[in-house]
C-alpha cells in the first residue's frame, strides 16, 4: 500500500499496478537501504499528502529534491523551518515581494502554500545524498507525468507554473485550453540574473486567474 492521500490514491491507483511502478518501488527501497537518500521515506509523497487532488489550484513543477542533509521535505523548492533558503527560493520570494508587496518571509517552508492548494511537485521524488538527479532514471517521471495528466484530464481552471527548460518540457501534458500555463526561466541565480524571471508578475497573474474562475487567491 503506497502511503499517499486518499483522493490521489484513487486517481493514480492504475499506476500502482503497473510493472514500472513495482520496479521503481524496489529500486527506491534498495537505494534507501544502501545509503542516505532524501527526503525521509515518510515525506516522499508529501506534495500529494498536503494537497489533495480535489483541492489543487496551482501546480509548480520542480526537477528533483534537494540533495544535502536536512533540506528535502517532499515539496519542490521548499526547505524545513530553520534551514537556510537556497538561492532559487530566495529569488522566488524576491519576485513575490516585488509583484505583490509581500515581505520576505523568515522561513522557506512552503507547506502553507501546499495547504492552500499549491501542488509543489518534483518530477523525481527521491535523490541520493550529494548527487543531484541520481534517481532521475528510476521511473519517477512516468509516475509524476501520470499525476499531471490526471489533473489535466479531470480538473480545469488550474494554474501551471513551469520554470526552466525541464519544467517547460511538461507542457504537452497540460490542456492549455482549460488551464493557465505560466512559463519562465528557472529562478536559480544562473538563469534569473540573465533575465526572464524577475518582473514576470506570475504570482499576481495566477491570483487574477483564480479569482476570475471563482477560486480563492493564494496567500503567497
């Protein structure tokens, strides 16, 4: 039994019966047995557990978890309370401050976003310590692609935020006639400082779209 929220389990149940998922689960268990991996096992499906399928309003797609100790918590771009904010997250908050006038928070824990309906989904849900993208070929993409497809098929008027080339490569999974897709460069300093991240007003545009379709705005 996969430890995942009930509504997501209902939507993704066919995936759990497929051979790739059995192979994925075995590979992930072996990786965690052999050495340090992140996030902690109980948080692998945290993005789904904090943001039920029927409550999703916004989807932010990351690539894979942070790979240093204490950082990964199963939510893309988020770090636990008390952990130093990574540069990409700082740039996200800088843009929110400029866009919405909301002051820079003290914590990088984005659980409060997830609880409002922001699915903070990494395409790959686990990683080996100190080795970025080390679990990228285990099969997680097939599973998380299925989650995005399920949302696109059964939900509408969602906002998809695709930051950077990898996230933007997922646009084909989304029905862009029934949803809003906001694309930009990645908020990492390397990309953001070249232009195309700051001044895009994605967060106010997101809220305007939600408001126009009868949904509560996100308190970013």
